[in-house]
């Protein structure tokens, strides 16, 4: 079977930034992390966590490289105990282990400094078998790593699009844009994303 998720960037507006993607139910949360990275144009350069309601909720599903983020004395729970334990290796837990019914949600946080929060909702279940993820719809542009979270990102876009802004030149260089270019918050291509998905 395949799951269709709507993934929305918390705090995004005008337009809200979201994607609907179709993913095989046997996909691990580790691979789901890579799919989300591709979905929003992330660089995969920061830690991440999945949990039911974000910070402070359990079970947490993390990457297998913790880099000191585990508190002293806390160990990774055995996958067979899911979801009764506290912290699980994302490579050992599959989507179907967590998602059991429509409208069920999980929160994906990427970059614990910028705190990019993605609200993931299961909106449909199909009998399809997939060779790779598929984007079925979406809205809003891709995002930018290390831009200070959603509000920092919006501030940077404002500066990039205003030649009179005091930080215009610096952020044009940061975004890798040439003079005269504008960042379009509405720019999104399903076709381009699906080409990326074929290579995952």
C-alpha cells in the first residue's frame, strides 16, 4: 500500500508552504527523512526528529547519528517495543508501524537551532505499489538552510526582493542569486520534484 501525506511548514503563510506526497508504507523513517529533505529543498546538514506532537512528546524517532543529543543514561529502544519506548532509530521503524488511520499526524523537526517544524498528516491510503515517492500537489517555494527558521527566511526573502534593503547584497550572495532576480514565494514545480524523487 501507499500513504499520501500532506506536509505543511509550520508558520508559513502567503502562501502556506505545503506538499502532498505519496510514499510506500514500508518506507523507513530514515528514508522518509531523505524524502522530506528533497521535498522542500533542504541540504540534509542538520539533525532531525519525528515525534507525535514535537518537542517533549514520545516516542521520538531519530537519525542513527546522535552526536551527543541523547541525554545521559538514555538508550535507543529496541524496535520490537515500538511505540512503547522513548527513542528509536529511524532506520528501524517503518511508516506503517506508526500510521494506522487517516488524519493521524506526526511532527518532523529539522535543525534544532532554526527549528523547522513540519506537520505531517496522513490524508489517504491507496493500494498502489510505488517504485519511488510521488508528489501529487503542493504550494509555496522551497526553503533555505541556516536562514533562521521561517521568520528569518521571510526576512531574508524581503531583503533579497528589495534592492534598497541594507542587507540586500549580502542575502543575494547568500541565496546565490544574480542582480535583478527576485525570490518568488509561489514558485513550485511538481514535475521538477518528481524528477528528483526518481533519483532517490
